C-alpha cells in the first residue's frame, strides 16, 4: 500500500529529530572525552557519525522504533564525517581551551597586580597575591597555542583538499592507521 504524503512527512520529521538527538549525544560524548584527552573529539565523532543509520520501521510501535533508531549512527559518508568533525572540533576545542583557562605571563601578572590595587584601593599584598594566583591557574600556553593554530590552519586546508582526492575506503584506512599510530604516543 503506497504511503501518503502526510505519512512520508511524519517519517522525515521523525528522522530529523532522531538525527538531532544523536548529534547532541555525539557532541556531548566527544566534547567530554576530547577535553579529557586534550584532543578535539574527532576520534570519537567520526566513527559515530559514519556508523550505519537505523531506520524507523512502520511495523513497530512508535516508541520502540524511536529507541531502535537512536541506536544507530548518523550514516554519513566518510568525507562528510571528516568535514563535519572539523567544524565541530574547532568549536569544542575553543570551549575546552576556555575551560582550561589562559595562562598569564609574568608581564600580565604585574599589570594585573597594579590594576587590582588601583581598583580595590588597597595595597594589601596578601589580597593582591591571592587574586594573581587565581588568574595564573590557566593551563593554556597562549603563545604556543597561537603558533600551533596558525600553522595548523594552513595545513588543515591542505589536508582537507588532499582528502577529497582519496576514496572513502582509503580515507577510512588512513584514519584507522593514524589512530593506531598515535595511540602509543599518548602518555
């Protein structure tokens, strides 16, 4: 029996909602693991995005078909997953770096100490030292991060262009080989 236009529209709407729920789950998982590992999270996102999608079957009940559909991946092609991951990693990396905080240089500390004394109207060295200690806790070496990010932006563009010349299977193998190669380097 042919499906009505309304039935097809409902299936598309359900599928979109399920994909959005999966995307939020993948993002949450990748953001947490990526920040814990000091990576962007692409190592988690790509396999989950390329995993086969489970379809919503009309024969099962609505709630059980939704649960089945949530079990699968997004079903993206390898190239789509890489591009999507790169976009997401940029934003998760920035959020993670802000979570770690920006480490201040000694010059920044001196100017902060002067500003703190002027703002509070006190020369209490103990109070000022405590404020500086709070601000110094940052774990991001800003100069190093800027140097790495600048060169990485150039080479990332080159890598993206090069990956479009690889077949989907070759790109999958390259990602797998890279993960195997890098795993022993992680302390």
